[in-house]
C-alpha cells in the first residue's frame, strides 16, 4: 500500500474544499438560476473566499508545487478562525438540512480540521517569523473593509456581527477589532508552535536519523 504523503494529504484537503464550494454553488444557483449572480452572492462571505483560497493552494500542493511556509501558515490560520468563529458565534443562527448542511459542515468544520492537520504534520517547520501574523491579518482586514463597503451599497451584510445597518458602525468596528485581536493572538500562537515545538521536533527527528 502506498505511503501517506504530503501530496496525498494536500489533495484530500483540496477535495474537501472543492466539494463544499461546489455544493454551495449549486444550492445557490438553484435559488436564483444565474451562475454569475450565484458567484457574486457567495463572494460576500469570508468562509467562501477562505475555502476557495485553501482549495486553490492545496491543489497546487497536490501537484508538488512548492508553497511557502508563510502562505501555508496564513491559510491554516484563516480557515481555523473560520471554524472557530462559526462554532462560537454563528452556528446557532442556522438550521440547515440536506446538502446545505453537508456543505456547511465541510466548510466550517471538516476543512478547518483537515487543513490544521496538514499544517501540523506536513510542511517544514521552524522558519516562520514573529511578524508573520501582522501580514496574515491583512486578509481579514481587507475583507472586512470590502464587506462593509459592499454591505453599505447593497444593504446586505454577510454576518450579524458586522451588520452596520442594524448594530451601527461603532459596534461593528468594535467587533472587527476583537476578531482582529483574536486573529493576531492565534497567529502568534501558530508561530510559537512552528518555531518552538514543531521546528524542534523536526530537528530532533533529523538528528536521530
């Protein structure tokens, strides 16, 4: 039986994300009958954009394309935060069934766990810089600005905690600051794991060979 390899692990993560995105697109298309409109609707959500980024990156990794430690760490952090925010703040708001429930679980639970396992077990470790979380945080910050501008124009916001039309901009920005702080703290924890735990384990394993 062939050994489980980083290439195979990356392919599995990519498959999970692509399957979730495909199901979600189909369900959205069935509601409005327009592919472009469906894509535009889905592009409103951080979950969708993050799963798409992970799907593309892991597809490249599955074909043995070298991805930087910085990129892999940022993707792992982003999709793990997708799962954490969903479970803590959003899960109770939705009552899904059938294929919608399947896509929801794949995107918010299975994909984050799969990507976390990939990051912990597959890439080289010990090379992330302490400044990495500051750069990683640009992704959610840019997304938050995009979502607020789009929400102000369309009158539809992707998540209740950033619905400036209902809760006002002060509370929305406070929520954004709290999520950004959690993102940075978790990112620093990821770097610490990379440098102080996983990196040292890799060095120890090499020394024993």
